[in-house]
C-alpha cells in the first residue's frame, strides 16, 4: 500500500532529516520524534504538501466558488464505519492565528479537543446564538474580539519570557495570572513549585525556510509514488468519478487519507511520536509558533 511504501522511503532518509531537525530552537527541549510529528506529520503533510502537489498539477489546493469564496466540498456516505474511519486518521490540524502567535494542535478528529482553536470557535458560536437578537449578538462578539487582542498579547509575552528566562508565578500581575491559569488548563504550560514551564514545542516564524527544506526532501522522496496514485484515480470505481468530479479535486481528499495512514506507519516505525489520547478529545499533540522579534 502507498502509505507503507511512502513511510518506508521517508524513514530511509531519517539521517538527512534529523540533521535539519537539530536546527530548530526547540530541539534542545524535545526529542526528534516529537519535532518530526509536528514538522513532517503536520506542517509538511497537512501544509506544504498541498502547494507542492498543486504546483505540479496533481491536486486542487483551492477552488473559487460563488460569492468570492474559496473552498472544496467533500461529501461522505452517512455510514458509521466510514465516520469511524475518518475520525481516527491523524490528518486534522487546528490552528488559531493571532498576530504574533499561533496555537496549533494536530491529531485525529475523534472528539472535541481542549485547544485554543476549538475553544474559541465554540465560544464565539455560543455568543452568536446567545439571544434572539442577532444584531446584539454580533456587536457583543465584536467587543469580545477586541478584548481578545489584549489576551493574546499577554499569551505572547508569557511564552517569550518563559522561553528566555526563569519565570515565577509571583512575578506576574493579576491579569497575567488569569491568562496563565487558562494556558495551564489547556496544557500549553504547567506550574511546578511556582515555576512556569512550557510543555509544548515552540517554533519560530523564521524557521519556515527550514520546514520548506525538510518538505522538499520528504516530498521529492515519495513524489513518483504519489503521482502514480493520483493519476490512477480516474480508473478507480469511485462515486466521485461517476459524477465527473475533477481528478485533482478527488486527489485533495485522497491525500488526507494517504498521509493519515502514512503517519500511522511512521508512528509504528518509531519515526514520529505517538500522540497523547484524551477521553472525549481524541488523540493529538500541541505546539506554538511565535513571530520573531
């Protein structure tokens, strides 16, 4: 199968990839397998790969829709076995971007994760439907969004201080302590003996070139096999083919399936770290990306 073949080829260039992994600033605090999970399993497979394959005319990265929208619609048969299969794949990246900081989690879709992206989405959705007065709901949501700017600035400052210095809880002001409590509850930070510890890898925006270099190495290694699979899609008995869906659109979803199973193989081979499992949340690991000063 393609995921196993791809996984074997990626593992075969492990030494080459580890030379690049050692250049990340978080390397001194986390094992190779944890960094590989975020870089290869998420940033490359669920990020850079789409532009890489799109530039080579193998899949659709974006699709213009009416109303100046840009999205691809994927439909599934309403069948428990298919739903279970989809939820268990390691192919779901949640990212909440805000100016200087991005909160990331990557894993399966088997639950509601306790991460920044999912929490704020649920919170904003609740406010949007809080009362029968839609205009009031919208205005209040806008006010909350303004306050969030200050909240994320505090998050950024706490992470930056904790990265560079030994930081104690008593050095924080009242609002910073409240933000710290929330970040600890979400398992981005932890406090031990009043000392603040970062428990997730922190990447920097300046390391994007490094991710691209690793991406070129990984994707060029598996390119011919993936290309062959994508070009054969039109000859497979798929419902989407019967409805004349463009091959490159089908390839977009197929790539999620491919790299989800490839991640499973890489975990079984000890190449990337297995994600943590949380009841009701699924399996995932978190990271932070910070904008360089």
